[in-house]
């Protein structure tokens, strides 16, 4: 984590560096005075709602109102690099000066602790809130992995339990005010992305990750349809593992074809966010627990991720009670 701060020097704006250098204080969440003026309908009691349910819903809304934009990272298939993309988008957002939360809702296969080098960390509860793991001053991370006795432990839960824990991760974690909450969902259109879509409120959107070949693209088409059904805006599609530059002849080899993600974006009328090429260093960094976009900042793939982040910042316009950070 110290490494993140040091290597960030010279690559980020003075404003971003100042945010990394600031002492760790961890803003405590407060009652949101802006619920009525933003996207929150928590003031009204719903029909048949008990006191407890009403207060729970208000507590969740208060927490979500402190987050400028919730970004759900989804894929149709496993293994397309969704968690890698989520971890690197969150890191790149933090390095560009945003305050960011990274929430892993892949209950059965949490990858974020390993990818961020936090697999030995465990969270504590303080003042009735779960304290997320902090990386520098700008990045807070939460995963079911931080609650398990060991990496080898399996979680065997059905839908309602998963909904309950995701709700807790949103409501009971001390996120504090954030510009972005990046949420890494498991592949597919099951309980986890559905729970997130139902709970996070607005403003929120989905980033869909695919590899270029038809098999993966077909599944992401289903993710687009899922987002339409649950009324979650699709911010755009990322084509990951898009071409490999041969280290010997420098020619690009389209290992998994190329252009499938872009073609799907055109077909479904959503934005194409860009292509991230294959880079063996991404695997090295993932296994070493160091965000690639940070360690290999000069690489073409890191450049592609940074351009995607610039686009995301320009289109999402975080809406925070205390004002967005530009
Ligand atoms: P998912 O979350 O979709 O299951 P992961 O993020 O776990 O996928 O990535 C699967 C594997 O692919 C990991 O070993 C990761 O390092 C690797 N990977 C992801 N993106 C790339 C890329 N652009 N180039 C090379 N390897 C990649």
C-alpha cells in the first residue's frame, strides 16, 4: 500500500498526490441531509412496511446517498478478466484523484482480496460499522473474503442469504463519502447483480466486460438484456484480452479474435469503452497482488484502462451531497 503511494508520485496530479499523502482519518458516515433533493425516496414509509424495515431502508439510502456513482462491473462468462478490470478501474480512478470504494460481491469466488494484495487482511467492526480495508487515502475495499477464516473456505448460500449480505456490505460498511463505488459482481445475471441493482439506488450504471470471441459476446448480450430489465443503465462495454502484441516481432496476434465487443456495442446501441490487449504482466501483477495499472503504468493495456477511466469520469458525473471532485 505504501508502494502505491510512492509509485503514484510523478504519475498523478498534485491534487491526487495530496489525497494519497493525507493522514488516514476515515470519514465517518453521517445522516444525509440531501435525501429529499437527490435520488432517495427513503422519507416515505412504504405500504405494509414495519418500523424496523423502514429504518433499515433509510439507513441504506443514507449510505448510498453519500456515494457519487455506483459502477457495477459485470460479465456474461467467468475468466474474461472482469475482476481484473474492476480492480484496475478502481485503482485508476483513485490514482486520478477520486475517492473510491471497491466492493466484491462475488460471494462464491471472491478475487479482489488476492488481486489487491489483501488476501491476508481481515476486517473489524467499529461503532456498529464494518471498517473496510484502506489502500492509501483514496481506496477502500470490502469483500466476503475478509470475513472468511481462510482462503480455502467455501460459502454455500442461497439467494436470500446473498441478498442479505450484499445489503449489509452496502449499508453497514463505513464507506463514508465516495466519488465512486466499483462493484465486482460474479459472472452472469444471477442473485448478486440483481441484488446490487435493486439496492444501490441512483445514480448507478453497469460496465460490461467481454473477450472478443462469439462465445463470450453472446453471454454479454444477455447482460445487456438483464440491465434493461432491471433498469440499470449500461455505461458501456469493454473488450478485454483483445489482441496480443508479439514480444519478438511486435505484430498483433488476435488470439481470441478481435472486434466482438465493439460489434455488440454497436448492435445494442451502448457505448464501446475500448479494447484492453493481452499482457502477460497482467497475470503477473494479479498473482502478486499489485494493481497492474499502477505497476505497469506505461504499458498499452494500462493506457487503455486509463482512457476508459477518463471516459467514465466524463460521462458519470458523480452526484455527491458534498459536491463532486473534479
Ligand atoms: P473473471 O473475473 O472474469 O473471472 P479474472 O479477472 O479473474 O476473470 O481474470 C482471469 C485471468 O485472466 C487472470 O489470471 C487474469 O490475470 C487474466 N487476465 C485478465 N485480463 C487479462 C489481459 N488483458 N491480459 C492477460 N491476462 C489477463
